[in-house]
C-alpha cells in the first residue's frame, strides 16, 4: 500500500492510531489476500530451506539482530530459531510517524526434511543473514546398493 503523508499539524496520537489500524488490517487479512503469508507483519524472517545430497541448509533474514541474541536448536525433527530484537529508543520530545519494525522476542520452527547429525550442525550470522547447515545422518543419505 502506498501512502502519502502530509504534515498539517495533526496530533501524533491520531496519526499513530491510523497507522495502527493499517497494520491491524494487514495482520488480519494479509494471509487471505496474498499467495504468501504476510510474515513480515508478524516480525518473522523469510526463510529458504534447501536440500543437498549430504545436508540441508536453512537461510533466514535477521536484519538488525546481533549474534548473541540468536539461539538455534534442533529437537525431535524440528529446527527452532529464537531471537530478540531490542526496542529502538526515541529521543525525548520525538514521536513515531510510522513504526513497522517489530521488536521483542521471536521464535520460528521449521520441520526438517531428514534426520541430522546433531554434533555436526553449524550456524553463522553474517550481515543479517543466518545460515544453518544440517548434515544428514548416515541413515538419511542416499546409498548405492550392490546387487549380488
């Protein structure tokens, strides 16, 4: 949605409530009106999951999140990403005109396509991109069967 904002001295609470209404409508109808769930309105990162012969890779967008604020765990065939994005402080006497960047604690779980080697999982956060490499367990790897 494209909006043009004109500054006419409207009190900040009125402007804020208009933008809150816009966000609430997007939260309510975003899933129904688009082919892809409106993840960005819930503060959830976009995630790519790819499978290779020996591993799966999960790549998540976590802009503005520090490495020490991200926790990655695997349990019962599911990868869970948890992170915290701190609130942005406003200088005294300032007010938001539009505030869409979600802050707080978040969590996202992804079902894994195969069993993984738990002791060989690696994760790296660089420039707001989290990359988790999940090596396949031996029983999940393709094997050549010898015919006798």
